[in-house]
C-alpha cells in the first residue's frame, strides 16, 4: 500500500501567500516546527553524504553511530515532526525469551504474535494498532525501509523477514500502537540490528526482562543509550517467582545507577501453565501495566507529553552525535591527507633521485662513455679541442664530412642507462609507499587484493616510450636552434643526431652546461660535447638548450612517476575522503540546536500530567489495578514528575491532599462521565 497518514493543514492562517516558503513550511502551520524540520533535513542530507570508509581508530563505532543517526531521522524524528498527531508508538523490546510476545498477546486478549520455543523467536516485527489508526502505519510515514504486510497470522510472506506485519485490534485505545520487536540479544545479527532500529523509532520503550536475566549486559547497553538521549522508558520485570520480590528492588537500583531513576517499573509474576488461559497471562498479572498503558494511550495531552519528551531527547542526542560524527569525518580527511602525503613524498623523492643521477655525470660512464668515445674518436678531435675555438670549428667540419659512426648507438646507450635510473627510482618509491600504507590502519585495508608493493607490470615499456619522446624533444630543440641561426644549415644537414646526442651528454653533466675548466665527473666526455655545441650555436645558446632539455626530461619522468603514484591515490579518489568536511556537520548541528531551542520556547505548556477521557478500547485487565500513589486513582505518565515509583511500588512523595479526588478513569469511562 502507498497510502500516507493524515497531514496537518498545508499553510497556517497567517501565512503570506506571496512569501517564499520551504516544503516544510507548506506542510505544517507551526513556524518553529517548520524551521526545525528544515534544519533536520539539512542535517539528514549531510549525514547521508558522509562516508567513513577508512579504517581509522574508532571508525567502527562511528559507522554504527552514523547508521543509528540516519535511522532515527528517517524512522522516527522526521516522520514524527511531520505528523505530530500520529498515534503513540510503544515498542516492546527485550532479551531473548523474556516473554514479550506473550505479554503483548495478554494485554490485547488475543493471539496476534506467536511466542516460540526455538531461538530466535520473533523474526518479523508485529505492529498492533486501533482499526481507525490504520492509515498512520500502512504508508511509509514511519519505518519507511520496512515493507508492510497486513495479516493476523504470524508467518509473513516468503522473503519478507524485514517486513512490518500490521494487525488491527479494537482492544487498543485509539492513538496507541504496540510493536513487538525482535530480541535485542538475538543469535542473529540481522535481528539484533532490526531490534535496535525499531527501538530507535519508538515514542516509548517498553523493555521486558526477567528475574533471571535482568542484569545482562546487552540490554543495559541499550538502556544506557536510551537514558543518555532521555528516551521515555518503562521496564517490565517478567516471571518473578513468589518470595523473590527483592529482585525488583535490585532492578530499581540498577535503573537508578544507569540514569533511569524516573522510568516506570512493572512486575509480572510467574504464572504456571495451568494459570494461563489460551496462552494468555491472567488479567491480574497484566492489570497494572494495562491500566497504565490504557490511561496513557487514551489521553491526547499525555501522549503529546511523552512524544515531546522523547523527541526532544532524540534531537539533543543527534546534535551531540553530529559533533562526534564531525570528528570522525575530520579523522577520515586527516587519514586521506596522511596517505596522500606518503605517496607524494616518496614519488617526489624518486623524481629528485632521477634528477640527481642525470645531473652529476653518473650516466656518463660505462656503456654511454664507450659509445660516445667510439662516436667522436679520441685523437685528432680532442687535440683540436685544446687548440681553440677556430680549430674546433675546423674539426667539426671534418668530423661531419668524415661521416662518423651512427649516433643512434649513443642514443641507445643513453636510453638504456636512463631507463635503469628511472625504473630503480620508481621501484623504491613503490616499496616505500606500500610500507607506509601497510603500517597505517587506514591504508592497510586498501591494499588487500591489489598488487601495489611493486611497480606496474607495464612500467618498463612506459619508461622506454617516455625516454624516446624526450630524445625526440632534444632533436627538436637542436633543429629549432639551427633554423634560427645562419651558417649552421650545412652542419645540421650532416650532423643533427650528433648535435642532439651532444646536448644529451651536456644535460647529464650539468643543468646549464659546463663552463671554463669545470669538467666534474664526466671529464673530457662532457667537455667535448659542450665544445662541439658551442662551436655550432655559441655559449649562451648551449646553456639555454641544456636547461630546456633538462626541464623536458624532468617533466617526462614526472609524468611517469605521477602515473605510478595514481595507482595509490586512485584508491582514495574512489572513496571521496578528500572531500570530507567535519565543519559541514557541525554547522548543520548548530542550526538544529538553535531551531530546537526556538521551537521549545514557543511550545504551549500543559497544566498537569493527569489522564483524560478518550475514545477507543481498553487493554485487557485495565481497571483491575489502581496505582496506590496516583492522585484520585489516575495514573501518571512517563516524563512527568510522578508515575515511576507507583509502578515500582515506591512512593513518589506526592499526596492525595494536593489535588481534588476524582473517580478512577476507567470508572468514569464506564459511567460516561465527563472529565
């Protein structure tokens, strides 16, 4: 079904037809509520956009917190604010085998949810509502992620384990709904998660435990969370054997220690099999709870008080939680920066390593030196270098006319040497980056299944291609320089490759060429190359050509290393953690807090916490028990100053002398008296 619940009037009576309003302003006449909804919508959008993929310390708790926050916004807070007149939703939760389903059935006087012997018991949640309240729950107003199944049988359709089974019952007061949730400590994780989600969508928690399990840790974790966000809670201590009533006293102590001092506590005695009729507990066993719930559900003001108290607590908790999530977002971004810095640092070091190896003459040894000497010779050419520039020019002319050995042999030797340098630097960068990421929890999880401890398999041909492209750059520089100078056309026609190789040699000896008697490691090899170039182009041109060739080599190598680094940064880019901003959540949370303060300040106040007449049914057993400390026999509601000690059998300090006596509410209802 796709029907939605009733809505308030679209626009308030004082709305300006020409004014620009938000969607929430159009849906609710209350300005404060509309502003709060707008702020919560923004917070929800930013929570929805938040990703916490990196395994930083505390991230698992933050992910759970984020899921709980979005669930509460979607399942409870936004639907509740948009439909404040919706019935009060009481979620019955508790430990495995606590008797939740039996309790719900006994309150209704009919079998709507089947208790089981096998664990887990309740698999599909059952929501029981008054027949006139069906439309509030048949649509997606609350718990929109759960499909609806309208049935009076326990077994939902196949594949609908996460379906919400809706059951109409005239035993409930109109305005009250009971939801039987899965066990909070179920052996199935999906059941536990669903139970927590349903409890987060409750206006009131009715938490069921037993005399044997009331001190278990898992339920108290949830109850402590409820106390922290000021959720309205009532506890039922089920299956209490005669003579062990002190268990209730000890449970009350635990409730006080865990921040639930004002929560109601109901005690349901153990009932032997023969004491049950058709699987239902006797009315006397559930009378106290039925009386309290009927009085609460039947009074609009009482319901509104409970709803407002729980809603306010959820909002305050969301503001606090948003701050913690903002810190988690900042931790994600810090981890992203840290991992990227490792990649950048090690690959920048690789580039510096290549620059050093191609500037200090180290490449002008071994095969490169041998091929160069074969290319230029060691006799007459070097004696001409010593005789001066004029002799050099003559030697250059004879050198070209003599058709020396092919320059490609030198180019090939340079390419091999340069390739080894680049591959070695890239390999070291990959190893160091991998080690840093492996040692960081945020990076370690990103490495699984990826071959990132070594360079990419196709790196060698990529480097070879980059070097060939650079050698082409060098030849292009020489050609451009020759075309700009007269008198060099003849030399270029015979020796373009020779001049290009000479420029490569100069680049490997110094960024801007050697000057004077500076020979460095390269010795006469670099001097010969520089003298040859100077004889053709002049001193200044050689320095400029060498600097330009060096810059282009650096750019080519940097592009290769950048591609290797991208193998790592691509993992982070895919996660989007570089765009995570905690301040966005903090800003949204601050806006919610301010809107909530304004809405509460403008909220009308009620006079007292007494119940009033209503239409609808009574839960089974209601009226068979009169709370001894409630003025005039009228039970208090959660969130008011009284009502908790009454159910626990303790005094709240309130006396009957403070208020005029009135007949109990169930008697007034039966006699048709007015409030």
